[in-house]
C-alpha cells in the first residue's frame, strides 16, 4: 500500500524574513515591523498550495517580500504633468511651489530651525514671524497671522466677535467653498450667530443698517464669490460705504477674499481680483485669503488687518490648533519674499503661467509636434488654440489664451488614450474636447517637454503602433 506524499508547506515566517533581509539593499530593519507583512505573504502562499499549486522557491518569496517592504516607504503622491490647462487644479494639488519655497521647505524639514527660540537669551521666544512681517509689508496691514488654511482663517476671524455675537452676511454670499463646507456652518462652528441680510441677487448697504443699529451684530462678513459668478440683476454694497456704516455702529468688517491675489490680475487680461491691500484701504478691518491659490505658495490661511484684532486672534486657544508647521512657514516666507523682491512673475509658477504670452506656447507646441512624429503610426497630431483657466476657485469664467497638442487616433477612443497617458512615467493628465485629447501647454513646465513627448509616444505605441 503506497503512502501519500506530504502536502507542500510554505516556509516559516522567520525563515522567509531571514531570506528577504539577505537580499535587501538596506537590511537593517526593526524586526517587529516586518513580521506582519511576512505572515501575510506566508498565508497567501499557504492558500495557493492548498489549491494544488506548485510551491514557489524561497528566493522568489523572499524577493517578493523585499519588494513589498520597499513599496511601503513612498515619497508621497506620484508627480504628474498637468496638461489640463487648469493652473490651480485642486485634484492635482493646486499651486506648484517656486523653487525658493521648495528649497526653504527642504532645509526646514532636514534639520532643526529657530522656530520659537530667542537667539539672544536662549529661551523660548515668539514663533517665527517672517511670513507675517512680509504680509504686513505687502498689504499695509497693522499685523498679520498665518494659520493652516483659509477656512480656519475665517473661523478665527469670526470668533473675534465673541460667542453668541451676531455676524451679518449677505444672502448672496452664503456660499459653499468646497468639500461641502459652507459659510453658515463656519460661522456657527465659530460660536457666532448668523444674521442674514439682503437677497440672493441684490444686497445694499442699507440692508445692514437695522441689524447694526440695533446692536444685533458685532461684525460684518463679506465673502468673495471665488468659485462662481452672479450676472444679470445683481447688486453688491460698496466696500467703503459698508465699512463706514459698520464702524459708525462700533462693528468691524471681515473680508474673506478667498484666492487673495497680490498682483493685479487685470494686467494679464483677466478680470480684476481685489487685493488684500485694496480691501484694507477701503475700510475692511480684517482680510483673509489662501496661500496656495493665486498667491502661489503652500496651503495656508492668511489674515491681515487691525493690530488689536490680530492680537486677539493670536491669543485665541484655537489659534494653536490651526497653526502651520515649520515647513509651511518656511515655504510661505520664501514665496512672499519673492513678491517683495519683485520676482513673482519670473519665479512663482502660478504667475509665470498667467503671464506667459500665447505666442511662446505656440512655438513650444510646434517644436513638440516635430518631436512626436505621429504620422508614421497613423495618429493625427496638430497644434490647437485653447482657452486655459486659473481654476482652484479663482476667477470663475475667466480664460487665458493658450495652445495645446490635439491628438486623435482612428480606432482608439479619447478616454482610452487619456488612460494610457495617466499610466505613463510620469503620468500625463489632459482633457477631452469633441473626442480629441488636448494637452494644454500653459500648465506644462517647459522642463517637462521631453517627458511629455516620451509619455505620449509610449502611450500611442502601446495602443496603436
């Protein structure tokens, strides 16, 4: 009577770990952290063997475990080439940082910094304030404060009025700012009481008169419609008139600018975006805006205005929960420094894109077409005139003249081609117009032109060649 061969068994966890560590470039690892992934792979191998599969060599299992361990430590989201024509693409991380900000952030992250230490006494000092001092110089404010995003900035500013205090907001400005976050929710979460005035499409300064005169409100909140536009039978109160009315009744004005342009957008063919300095000059007591939109730096909420109000916000216990870290402060300081040095359009990517003439993009496009050589595989590739946008909830409806590569291939849908481009190295993100793939060059860094050509040729060769 013949005996059955024993069932194949996977290696032990310890044996697999020893084999994997022997083939890894950096074998010095904490043993406890490696046990779980090793057990997982052994369990998978046991499942395979129970189904009748042949056992895999120990070396193959060790190589797979080593690969899995190497993939655990990743440098973050994959870098992509933004060819959508949307400068501040929220899904792609909004503003690319200027090189000066990248270097400042790298240095801050790499070591210790003088964040809250007085170099003269060696004791704890004021938190690093260079970014705030730049804001004071750029806006004409008495003082400034940096928090982690603009929603936090608005909540902190509203909170200055005090718990239960009335905050007057035009019904036409009770907007949703993204991600389901709405202005009424921010006001209530800040502990204030929302007082709606005016109508959805028309609000006048006199609509604020009664709530102010009766003492029902301590502050007026103005919200810039950053991500939509009202047209037609509309009216919005004059900034100076409303500020004078509020001040006459002892109230203060908060102006949430959203994007917060520090340069004149009208100089580049766009609608004029109110600047923080203009708002303060018109009578606003506090202005809030973002660091990662038109300002072109890291995500942050910036508050500038009256010194006494800023000082109260700085003392608010919530300010600690909302404060940015050393890396953000370093990057923001470097970005704001470029504005003060007059180097914004040359070195801040957002403004470099906004200020790029369409003829420059056309010439780039012609050079890229020559390098593509698509005719050999039957792909139609041409240069197309396009309309790029700022995006990121900034300047809705405004466009910038641009040029892009228009790609069409018989038998290959535009969506399938887009998917192929997204699988490139680096991924290329474009858009579709009438079943034609458009790769808008305004948002493609010229340094990436060679990568763009390689990814396009690779994607088309896989599907067409």
